C-alpha cells in the first residue's frame, strides 16, 4: 500500500482547477525530460473537465510536447461515439481538439456503436493497455505518471461504485459495469489493481456535495464500501480539494497553509 494520502485544499473550484492544471503540466514536462514521453489517465465529470479547460487556457501548456503524451481514460459511459455524455467527447471539447496530440497515443475506451458489447469492449481495452506495457512496468498496464479520478458524492471513483462487483475485482484491469446507480447504467472502468499501477493518483473533489464522500474515504473506510479509499498510487496519492469539499475533514489532515 502507498504512503498516506497528501491533501491540498484550495479556496474554490476555479483555483483548484487552475492549480491542478499547473501541477499536471509540471509532471508531464518532468516525465518527458526524464524519458521522452509521459503517460496520463484522464477522468471525466465536473472536476475532470474543469481541469482540462484550465489546462487549455494555461500559458504554460506550450511547455508540453503534446506529440509525446499517452492519454488513457479511467472509465467511460458505454454510449455511441460522439455522444455528448461520453468522457472522450467532453475531453475533446475541453482540451484535446486544441492541442497537437499524436492520435496513435490517444486511447479512448470503445463506444457502444462499435463491434463490442460492454464486457468485450472492456477486454479489448485491457488488451490495449497490456500491449502498451513494457517489461519495466512489471504488470499488465503501463506505469502511468498521473492517474486522475473524480470523487462522486457516494465515494465512487471511475465507474467503481460502492458494493458493486467491479470494485471487488482483483484480477482483471478493465471490466464492464452493468446497473450503475447513476445513468447511464452501462459503463467500462479501470479496476483498482489498474489504478494502483500509477506512480501518482490524484483524486479531485470540489463542492459541498463531495464533503461527506471525502470525509468517509479519508477516515479509513473499506474500499468496497468507499471505492475512493482504495485508490492510491505507487509513490504518491494526492487529494486535490476545494474548501467546500474539505469542510467535513479534521484540520489536522491538511496544512493550514493550503492556498
């Protein structure tokens, strides 16, 4: 298990998005300087898309070599290609269409109008991850530099919902989700073993509706009941919150100097 999570609390969600974007640019540039490329897992939702929009308008984004960035997704709504509810569609609009990415390095999860059902699509994505993993990764997925996750009000991360089968998965890296408690019911998601392959896992939570989830996940809850509690990185686990989402946390969990 990784070290204890670190918390950074920002005044509001706009500041949180801007600071997280700046932090991500630094991580990508550092990784590219060290070995020529970087690997990032994106998340959808309000906070994930807010970060991408902040990244799109950040002057420092030109420091990134976008052609040497591998992009993956933590989960996806199993909907037709181009559907406005798909994380990939939203990411394209927020950022991807405005930066010079190498299409071969962008790995969206399969859409529902392709050749796969959800479970087969999950297996196909797992195969794609496995093919991208090298001997140095020591496992079936690449060692992502940063894997970002939004935290739901029910403590779900990616499409791992409390008590559902996907959060209990210990072998497969990607699974189909059926009967998700929020629409759409059919999804594809990375599992906790795949999430934990990342060097750093960043959990994003902003807004009063996330305060209870953050408090539960950071209080030692079990991962089956609180999936966010089971999301951690190999070298670092970082919770990026705004003041509203941190409002139910004991102050000794984070430094008073957090901006």
